[in-house]
């Protein structure tokens, strides 16, 4: 910065040009100072009691299970966490991404009936965190339903079905997208909160991938997404979902330090414990219903029931 300043001053420039150059340099200095202050502010907001975890070697393989954290209990629970995105009748047949992540409302309702009839008990991510801590007992045959992003169909399609069967679920909200096209409005999300069935989790502010990003960026996306939901809706937000399921050691530490008690990944599996409470495994049920869905869960969860 000093060399740039001298170079600009030594140049034969009109008086007004020198004034502009000096103003630019001052602005750059202020930006640097501001960035440093912002970094320190965010760092101060993230609690300092983050436990050191062995560095991750991969985002999506079995080596993740070798990570260790300071635990309350060493118990491992075999609990399926089902992952959904869209539940609707897709109108735009050219939207391949939407179609690949979607199931129809009819299919979803059949899945609910199947799981209820099979004796599963629906719980939330917050309740799972409490069970991992040992403060509550798990119900009979527990299962979680999780919905990523906070699209409009969660309030218009999913919630009525959940209310019909009195089913608990967890929805992960991209807070910066609330009110935007294709996402729930603030009033719709309030309707979800008021239902008493839904555990609202955070899914970042801008759905930006967190792996390998500068600390202030990750801290802002994680901490502020929680704060925005809690301050706006007067709720406790206990669980986080990594955008696109991508994360690294820094992201885990920031999530933990921000006050979340669990976080979900897109890694396939059903073993949930303190070892992976900040990258819980999930399954994609797709269009499976009836005996096909139960057999899928038997293969992944129980040898027999």
C-alpha cells in the first residue's frame, strides 16, 4: 500500500487527479480496516468453546466416522433421516433439477401412511440432538423427515399433509431467499412456525457452499442465518444443513460454535451419534412407498423388525 501511495504521488498528474488518487487510497485503507473489524466482530460472535476435531480427509466417505469430538455419550443410534426438497406436481418439464429432487404429493402421503402403519415415530432434529446429549429418551422406531431450502410447496403442500397425520418434521431455511420467487414468504414461514409441528433449522443465508471459504464469509452465512430466524420468528434454531451438503473442518467448528446442536449432511447412512452430530447422515427415499420403502429401510436401518 505504501509503495502504491508513493508511486501515485510521484506521478505527474493534475492536482485534481492527485486528490482523486489520495481519496482512493484512503478509501482502500478504510475498507481494509473495516474488513478487519468485521472479521473480529464475527469471530467474537462465534463462541470460543469449540472442541478441536481431527481434520477431515473427505466430505463424503466413511473416513468421516473416524472424527472425534468431546462427547456426552458414546451411544450410536440407528435412525433414518429422510431428505426431501420439492413435493409438488412439476409444471416445467424442462426443469430437470427440480424433477430429479421432487416427489409428488400423492407419493409423499403414501410414504407417511407406510411409515405410520409400520410403527415409526416421527421426531425433529432438535429432539435428536437432545437424545444424543442423553437428556431425552428415543421413542420407538424413530425417524426424521427433513426438507431443504424452504420452497413454497412446504407451506402449501407438505404442511397440510403433516397436519392431517399430525407428523413432526424439520425444514431448513435459506434465510436470504425468504419471500423470493419459488420460496416461502415471511407470512408462510410464520404459518409453518405456528403449526407447532415443525422444527425450523438454518440452511445459510445465500445457499453458498462453505468448504474452503474465508472465515468471515462462513461465519456470516452460519451465525447470521440462525440469528435472523430466531430474531424474526422468536424461536430456537438448533440444527443446520450444509448447502449442497459440502463442508470442511472450519465449517463444522463454526456451526458448533454458533450454538447449533446438530447439522445434517447428504452423506448416505443411518448411524447417528456424537461422532457425527455435526454431519448427520441422511437417506433419499425418492418415490419408494409401501413394502419397497420398508425394505429399503430394513436394508439400511434394521436387519429385521
